[in-house]
């Protein structure tokens, strides 16, 4: 091992994508917290239900990509597409204890799953 780690997402066979709504104008801290909820929840679903994807994702370094959408409907459409494709999905709905009203849908975690399956759903989304 050379000690050098490649971080380009194309180098990973498995990845997780976190989709955040930018129309909510969340603070950076709130966005980070919501992304954390999505990452952990989707990964836990994969660990329990798709270990054949979760295990190699863990070994590869847990590649995560953060992307954005500008409306709740976009987020919900992505959720439907990902579920229909059989991917691990976690839709995050905020409790409303800090910045947002209760029941605000903030973000979506998809995967970990094979990168090629993920790219079909999320490959055209802009990076956060």
C-alpha cells in the first residue's frame, strides 16, 4: 500500500448519495445534521437488508456524494425512483425542534449500492 488514497467517486464500485433540499435555506450545521441522519439511516437499512452492498462499501471507504435539489417534489420523485430500483433509501423528515417547522422533509439518503445503479438515479444531480 502506498499510503495514498484516491478520493474520486469514479474509483469506487459502491457509493451512497445524500440529496439535500436547498430551497429550505438551512444553516450549514442543520444541513450537516440532516445529511448525517440520512447517511446513517440509509446505511443501517443496507446493513440489515443488502449486506452484499454494505460490506464492500465499508471496505472501500464509505464513499458519499452530496447533491442538491431545489424542491420537495424533486426529492420525493428521487425517493420513488430509488425505491422502485430496489435501492436502500431513507427519507428524512425534521421534527421541528430548531430551524424548521415540524414535518419538513429535508433530505434523502440513497445507498450504499453499486455505483452504476446509483448513477441511473442521481448521476445528473448537481453537487452540493
